[in-house]
């Protein structure tokens, strides 16, 4: 089947960020003194294990960012028509999860729907019973076989995953130990993650591991798709915060005088508005603009995507003030240093002093702040979506999942799986990010203990 | 002191004007009043008359910033910007889209917001500082490590989870308190107790860790060593010396939020059905009532500035070296 690649705005920005990170890594590799804190970071077991988890999420997010539109089967001769549905490489990879939709709610690993329905059996009698699912456990003839089958599949899957994990871990042992990475912690982490993936994958082939939601979509699929939205919000926002905070913070701290006054005024105004309100106000405006210009968007995905990018933009504009204040303070300190004064008296131009002497010396602050912000942004997305100023309702995200599941709290028995899945995935992502951020701070903060 | 306060209050005016200009630009320049009218009326094909009517009703039928048709000072005063902003500086917020006085709503809704926010703040402060002091007391032991790990875990959980989980466990499973609602008077206790507990638990992770860092910064100082050399017990050092000296960084972070307590919490109030300012704001956001959102933004920044001034004043109370001039 032919297809047409579709680069959404957020995809472009994500790959731009990836390229920037790659360039940064290449630059750091060539400078021994810059490598030092990274080496320190690499020795920390928590940092490496959380980085492993994060990169797994990142891999899913990146695969999910390669979008395309499949060609529709030819109806009449002429040019190819592409489906209005935008899919991603990750969708293709887990296609059964996406396409195997049931009628409505079903519990995790269930083989019947959650609610009773009236059906007519072969004799023509109306029977009220839980109907069997179309896909979940469809290979089972009897409902009683389920327990054994689930355990069997789980064990086989976990064992297969464990074997693969063992191969990967042992295969990379030399590479890891040569670079002084904490091998034992990574070894255990790889084994656990691999067997978990094997277990879930094997079960997901025949069941809905985390159940299905109101329209019968697999909750595992929704959770996996939400990862990308969270990552985009957490990373693309930095594309806005970073330049704003860097330029304004350094300019205010170095140039002082009226420049400092103006910049301080701007950030006092921005930070004096409670951030949720400012975000709400900006998002409301964006909504009006998007709603009054439906002609801008070819597909719903592109509309939802543009809204996501705007949300990142708005989050960035409202959250650069903290970093800017830090950078201003640090620059004020740095500009009184002897080496800056020496540069000034040699007649080095202001721009050169800023780029050669100031920026490299505030880099650690930027890195720490950005990593710390990431988890806060992922959490903020859920809250904003609840308030109604988050991502587009058609976009799969942790916030929209929680929002939809929250309304089913009152049902008896409770539909808990979608909520639990969203919270669990979010917890793993945010916890890994928080632990990594702590390790980064310890490794890069010059105040932290260097004598080890 | 008086001169300082006057200067600070005067400095607040340009900031409030800036806030106003910003929200004004967001609301009226990015989208014209016509767009807003169309949104509010909600129909695809709205006649020009209906739009004019709506604009007139809500006072949007004037030029944005400069009225060329008017004469004299009216050139500036007979505009949307002036009409919608000038009143705010004397705390007259005008009317919401459903025709009610925003100022009156704010006054009546302040009570329920405070009934939740104030106890949450006070109990929270007590709990977090105690917890942080405990971790500092047992620093570099397994207990401290466990405490920090707990903090990181707690701060990685979404705030929505605390609310939804708490409601499910306490109200639905154990039937201890009603799920949501509010009533004035002494009866309100059973409505506010759960939101307060959840509010305190919700930020125990981040806050305790923050206080712990502050205390650990202080504990390396010379005066602590001197106090220990005098033979004071570790507990006494912590409570008498470290806690007092850590007041400045603590006040920096704490005092500024006190005035903002009036605004209540968006999430808590909407989940628990508390008729406070937080749920008022959420309703306004969902109904796209721009006058209310603008009023709340203005009120929020006003309270923030009051918080900054209070912070400075509080420094003079805990540190005799600080003089405001």
C-alpha cells in the first residue's frame, strides 16, 4: 500500500529538537571539560536507570511522530486519493491494538463486555447476558479457560522477554562497563523492563490488557499514544522558553540600565498573573481563532496538532520568567568577575563576551531548569485538559483520558481501568523524569560535592 | 517605611496597567469583538444585526483604543479599553455575560474559597515544616533517604489522582463525608475536611523537599557549629537556631501566596463543588465569559503584588537587620 508522509508541525519541532540535542552531544563529546559532569552523571545508578526508562518513552514518542496518510483503494482511475486519517509509524507497529475495537467498556483481560445486553439466541429467545468480546479472548471456546490461558500467556511472554533482555544486557556488557556505567543496576532494569514488555505484548495479542474505554478503544493503545502528547508538551515548550529566557536574562543582567528595567517590568507583569489564568486566557483566544478559521486545516489531526503546538507556545511564554530571573542573577554575578573585566579592557565586543564568556558559564543553570521543568509540564497537561484549556479533545493524551474516565466514576461497578492506566503511565514517566532531573542537578550544580 | 510602601504601591500601578494591556490585547486585538459575538451567539450564520445587538448589550460597540469620533478626553475614555479597564482600578469589575455584578460575586464567593484555602495553607505549612525538620534531624541516614524517596514519589503523582482517589476512597467506599457540596455555617465542616486533607497531601512531596533543602543549607553554617559547641542538643539547635534563621527563605516563598488564597483552587473547588472563586473561574472559562476571566486575572495580579509587599514587610519582622527604605 502506498502512502504519503505527513509532517505535522509538532513532528517538525520534535525532530528539530532532536537534531539540536544531537549537535549538542557532538559538541560536548569533543570537549573534555564539558564531558566531566556527564561522566559523573553516568556513574549514578538512578540516573542511568531513569534514563533507560525515559529513552523507552522517547522511542515510542519518536516512532509516533513519523506520520503518514495511507492511500485509499482506487475507486475511479486518476490521481491517488489519500485517507484523511493521519497515522504514525507507531500506529502501524501496534495496528491490532488500534483496529481491534469493541462495542464499549470491558474490564482488563475480560472476555465479555462490562454491561449486560439483550441478545436473541438460536431458538429465538431473548437472553440477557454479558456478550462476548469481538477480539478480547476470542480464541477461547469456554469462559472458564480464561484464567489458565492468561497465566500461560503471561508466563510465556515474560520468559521470552527475559531471554531477549538477557541477550541485550549481556551483549552490551563490555560496552557498558568500559564506560564506567553502573552495570548491575542497568542489568536488573533491562531484565525487568524486557520481561514486562514481553508479558504485556504476549497478552495484548489476545486480550485487552488494560480493558477498553467507552467507545471500545483499547486503553493500552490510548496510554501508549498519550506518551507522545506528554513528551511534546514537555520538550517543545523549551523551544520557546529557552531563547526568551536566555536572551532576555543575559541582556538584563549584562547590559543593566534601562534594558534591565524594561525586561524586569515585562517579567514582573507576566509572573504577577496566576499562570493557570494566563494560560486559560491565551488558550481561549487561540480557540476562537482556530474556530473562526476552519479553512486552515486539511485534517482533524492537523487542527489538533496546531492546537498542541500553540499550547506549547503559550506554556512557554508563561513559564520563561523563572529561568530568566535565575539567568539574570547569575549574569549579574559573572559580569563582575575578573576574566570578564579583562575581556572588556582588551576591547572584546559585547556580543563576543556574551557568547564566549557568559553563555557557557550559565549553561548548567539552563540544563538543570529545563530537565526540572519537563515533569511539571507533563503533569500540567493533565490539569489543563481537565480545566478545558488543554489539548484538543480529539487528541489522545493523559488529560483527555482522565477527563473521559472521570465521568464514569459514579458507575456501579466502577470503571477504574482507564483512570488507573493513565495515572500509572504518567507516574512512571514523571517519576523517571524527576529522578533524572535530581541526578542532573547533582552532577551539574557546581555547589554540589565535587570530591568523590 | 511609609515612604517605601507608597513607592511600592506606585510601582504596582504600571504593572497592573501592563497586565490590563496584555489581557486586553489577548481578548480584543487577536480576535475582534465580532468574532467574540459570533462565538457567544453560537450559530454559524449570525446576522450583522444580532452581532451589533450583542456588542451593544455588552458594551463592545466602541472603538478599541482611540475614538476618533469623540472630542477632548472622550477620545480615550469612550473606548472599549477605557470602559473595561478603568473600573478595575477601583475594584469595579462590571458585569458578567449573564448580567450579574462580578464584584458582588467575588465578595460572596470569597468565603467558601477561604474556608478551604486558609486551613489547607496553615495545616500544610505545619506538616511540611515538621516533616522537613524530621528529615533534617535524621539527615544522611536511611530514614532521611526514605523520606526523600517518599517525597519524590509523592510529587510525581498527578494532583488529579489525589483528588479522584481521595473522593473514591473516603466518600464512596467508606462513606465518611459527602463527595461534594457546600453549606455555610458550622455544618460546612464535613464538606471542607476532605478537600483540606487532600490539599495538604497533594503538595507534601514538593514542599517538604523544598524546606529540607533550606534547612540543610542552614545546618552547615558557623552559628550551628557554635551552638553545638555550647553543648545544645540537636533538637534545640534545630528549633531554636536553624528554624529561626531559615525564616527568610521560607517567608520568600510563603508570604507571597497568602493573598492568593482568596482566589481558591481551581481544581479542588470544581471537583468538590465548592461555590468559591476557583469554580467561578472554571465556569467562566468553560462559558468563555471574558469579562470574568479578565477580572480574575486582574484580581490575581493585584493580590500577587500585595503578596510581594507583604513579603518585604515580613522580612523586617523576622530579621532586625532589614530596614525598608
